[in-house]
C-alpha cells in the first residue's frame, strides 16, 4: 500500500500571502492606521467608511500574512500590527513593507474619522468611570491591570532574546504580580519600591512562589544608587513621577550598554478624575512624547504595541534600547 508523502509547507506560500496582503491600497492604509494604535473591526469599518464584512475580509488577509495580530478584551477583539519574526521567511520583506507604509500620508477624511473613534473611546471611559466610581477608588487596576497587558509585554520581552545570565530590574513592582515572569527569564531580578506596604505584598508573593533569584529593595529608583541591569521594566509607574522626562533619563542610567527598557503606560487621555481616584500625576503620555524623552536620554525606540481597552483607555507597551557604546568607548583608550 502506497503512502502519501509528508506535507511540507512551501516558503513561497508565505511570500505569496505577504505580497497579496500588501497588494491592496486599503490594506496598506489599515497597516498605517495600526502603526500607533489598535482597533476593533467595527472601529476600523468606521474609520474607512465600509461595511464590517468587508473590513473583516481585509483583516483576515492581513492576519493570514502575519501582518496583524489580535488581542481579545472581553467579548471584543482588537487588531494591532504584528511583530516581524526575525530570521523567518518574509521577515525582511515585511520590515521593508512596514517602513514604506509608515511613510504614507493618510487621507484627511480617514484622520478625521480616527479622531471621531478616539472621541468615542474617551466618552466610553467617562461612562465607565461613572458606573464604577467606588471600585476605582478601591482598585486602580480596573483602569489597566496587569492581566490586560501581560501577554503583550511578554511578547516584547521574549523577542529580546536575552541570554540566560541576564539581569532584570523592575521599578515599582506593586504587589509583585510580574516578578514570577521575570524570575523565570532572568538569572537575577531586583525589584525597587519606595512604598514599604507594597514591597511587603511583593515579598509575600515571592515567598509563596519560591522566587529565590528575586531581591526586593526599599529604594528610590531615581535618586538612590543601583547596579545597572540588562533589562529595566516599568509597568504603569511613569505617570506617578513628577518629572517623567527626568525619570526617563534616570532609568536609562540604570541600563547596561545594549540593555533594554520595557515600559507600559496609558496613552494620553483627558479623564482628569484619575488624578483623585487613582493618584495619577499625569493623564497618560503621547507616544511621540515618550519617544522624544527616550531619545534625549540616549535611548533608541524599538518595537511598540498598542492595546485598546473596553473601558475606553489605551495602553502602550514600548521598548527602548541603550546603544552598545562600551565597545566604541574602549577603542578610544
């Protein structure tokens, strides 16, 4: 009895799917819109003034080509640009395509409808707060808790391909919920917090999970001396600093040459009640503003992910790298 040969995927199929996805002007503009944001299919249909079924078709083609990824938020699905997997078939073509896409100028009517969608999100945030005022006072996590961005943060973290000997530093770990993920990926992890109460919660979590490679320190990350780390993580903390630009400069100081800063923050919003309800000093940050502060601190912007939330807020997960200056400096001596 003859046997069928084992199916082997043809790399040219991946290239064909990528070329097909990039061969439509509307799909290119969808990728442009998703450069600094994530949207649901209904929002994208509104932005491009077309039926949901038509937009779903285009998103399916983009997803099959690996150009967009999805994230579920409750019953809603948000689309974002996918990270190019280095070394895989089509990765160079994907990177070149997105570079060209980012140079496109969106039509004025598309920009106007994007602004309308953002205004609707802001209204949703206000309505969400009006319904859950007391819960906000009790739990800031209802705005943007770790479960809402954990997977995206880990996607960026794992894409760094840091060696097993690397060290990590988390500033403001809160109750320590992200420390187990860091402990599994780094040889040494240090967590800094200026709140004894929060540090005690983190200590309890580390004890319960047996995180022997995690050191907890009561310290001010911006003013106290610390040993540099290969990766610095800052989750929903920057908006609590009085001088975020200075904070970025100080965080850059905590990185080794070639190290990475992973930062999770809210995008800029206008919900002023968050100051009183959650103790926020800043109402999120503009994406370009963060990139400018990072550049001033000597960091280079890397991959970024943008996540829309049901409650109308938007999360940005950013990667900034410290250049390998050590080698060049050594050559001067």
